[in-house]
């Protein structure tokens, strides 16, 4: 009679796909049968009768298995997937109206490759179990460092004064490829309760030096710093430790800023002046041009087409409004906003049960929100123009890798939201 | 006339169609149960379950306690109590904890739901979403 219980459990379990769910459901149901069996034996039934009765009282194992599977199967966040594709779709709009300096056909082909690459990375990361990444935190940190080291050693191109490794015919590498590794690594490092102030500072300063030596743009440095600061604040580290860390970091950063200001290049001051007084200088040209475009756009359809530099990269938003009207611009903003709301939703789902997942979502949110806010802020004239892209929409491979990993991790968390992470 | 013929039919069926079918106690039991089960609405069951979960319980304890309250929804299908428990856990109304056996307990969000549901008037609205999820 021993086999009856096993075959009941097997019938249930066979309907369930998730490995983790199988294990704890089998245990829970088995314990229920056992308890019920004991209760029947106390009422006077023989052991095998009691067990048979207990199994019968559980109900139909196939139906039970099916119902439980529905609850515990991994889930795909189709809304997020749809938003991702919509955002990528918007990225094609500036390409088809490009004129002058570029030919649109090869750009479209490249963008298709970028989208396939981005979606591939996103889905690949989604299928990974994010919880398993935590134990490799130092490896991820080291991979980030190695990337920077490679740029220091092998950089062969400079764009706008910043270093890249250019691999002919393929692509360019800069610190954008290191950022996602630092992101996953730091989430794990900051999730360790026993992390000491000194150890944190050591890791941060070392990576900071590598960033400095690899001659990366202030944007990448800023993103890296902001990501760490926000994750640090939301980590479960002792607030006392956090304050110690923050004050030391502040001291270091302030002294660096002072040094930088004393060596500030003239063109940088010119740029800042152009932002403050666009009418009076040559540098103000872009501010005035963008203003003109945004003020003269139609609600639907193209207004007089302006030729904007970087119309498919940093100024993708302006060129979409210019060529397709305000409605298209508003739709784009809605997609970007719903993206953020979705990330907040996923944060709510994960924050109770998994502190590592929480830090990942928060870090990913910073990496996503900062460029969006800055890019939109600068095109509407609230912030000085710098080389800040619009995630997913601006043309270019570099940022896609970073954001594909960020969104992939959010999807991985969503996928496992209903799986139990408590050990049995 | 018609009634006579119907009587005849009934008699005839007793000897033919229903000859092999005997209305056993078990059938009677199942039919009674079914009627009873349909009478209790799902909302009542859920309300009772939430009330029981104000203390820490295992699934088995819950089946016994529900039965003591004359709720028969999970009779002969006790396993299905776990689908409901797991759903409540996923929606973060209750917290499950393993120590040898898995224990369930209402958390803050669940307690709020229970308070709302106990105020008779909008119970239907409050619990409906949970049952359909």
C-alpha cells in the first residue's frame, strides 16, 4: 500500500512545470496526507485503510496538479515586452526621415541588428534565475574592472575626447559594456549585511580609478556613481555605516570636483554659458534650433523639416516631434513613463521577499530613469545639452547592451514573482 | 388518463432502466454534499478561511477547522485548499513559513482585507477579485 501515496503525489507533480514548485508542493501535500492518516488511525482505522482514506480525501490529483501549475508556472511580463518593442519601434522613426549627412538605409539595417541583439540579450537574461547571480557578485565586479582595464590598455579611438576600443567592421566598446556587470555585482555586494565601510570604499575607489584612467565621459561616470549611491541607500546596510560611507564619498568627490574645476577646459565653460544665454553665443545654436522645432511642430504629421545634427541619437525625441507631430512625441513619453511604472510595480512585487532582487530593480531603475529624464530635460531646454541618449530609442549599440540587461533582469524577477524562495 | 400512463412509465423504468441502479447511501451522501457545497458561496468560504488564518495554521489544521464550521467546500478535495492558500500567499495576503510543516498566517495586507470583508456591505466586491485571480 506504500505506493499509493507516492503515485498520488507523482500524478500531481507531473502536471507542474516549475522545479522549485514541484519540490515544496510534494512535501506540503505529503505532510497533509500523513497528518490526515494519523488522524484516521486515531479514530480506529488500520494503517493502510487510513492512508487510502486520506489520499481519497485529497481529490483528483490530475486536476489538482493542473490548478497548482497554473499558479506556479514562470510568468512573462508581456506588458514590459510590448513596451520594449514599442520603444525600439520608435527608434526607427528618426531614421526614415534622416537627410543630409547620413543615408538612412544602412542605419535602418544597423538598427534592426541592434534591436535583435537587444531583444536577444533581454530574453536571455530573463530566462536566467536572477537569484543565482548574487553569489557571483565579485566575479561580476571583476568583469567590469577587466573591461575598463581593456579600454585603458587597448583603446585606439577617441570620440569627442573620450576613449573607445574600435573593432573594425564590428563595433565600438567603451565603459557602457562594463556598467551592467558593475550593476549586477554591486547589487550583490551591497546586499551583504556584513559589508564593512572599508571594504566598500576599497571596491568603489578601485573601480573609480579605473573609470578615471580609462578616460570615459562624465555621463558614464555619473551613471555609475548615481547607481551605487541609490542602491546603497536602499540596501539593508546599517544606516550608520551608510552615513560613514556617504560622507567619505562626498569628501572624495568634492575634492575631485575642486581639482576638475581648476583644470576645466574653456570649451566646457563656453558650453555652459551657451545653455544659460543661448541667444548671445555661437554655442547656443542647438538650443534655439530645438526650440524652433518644438514650437513649430504640428499635432499630427510633419511640419517644415529641419535638419538637426544627431537627429537619430541624442535628439531622437526632437526629430520624432518634428517629423511626426506632437502626438507621436506624447505617445513616446507615455511608453517611457509606463516603463517606469512597470519597474515600480516589479519593485513592489519583489521587495518583501528578496532584498537582492529589490536592489537589482532599484539599480536598473536608476540606469533607466537618469538618461530618460536628462535627455528629455535637455531637449526641452531645462538642462544643458550633453551627449545623453534616450534609452532604446536613440540609435547606437552601446547603451542597448546596458538597458537590455537591466530590463532582462526586471523580467527575470517578474517571471519568478510567484515562486517561493524560502527554503523548505 | 395521462397520469395513469406516467405511472405506468415509472413502473416500467423501475424494472428496466433503473433495474441495476441502486440508490446507495454513498450516492445519497454525495448528493447531499453537493447541494450543501453549492449553497455556501465561495465568499463565505474565503471569509471563514481568512478568519481562521488570524492564528498560525497548517493546511491540515485549516481543513479540520473549516469542517468544524460546517464548510464542506474542500471535503473530498482537500488538496484544492492549497491552491487557494498559495494564491493568497502570492497575492501577499498571507505569509507562509516552513518549519517542518508549512504554516500560514494573515499579514497586514490580509488583515485589512478581512476587516473590509467583515463589513458585510462590500464583501462581494472585496473578495471577488481574489476568487477569480
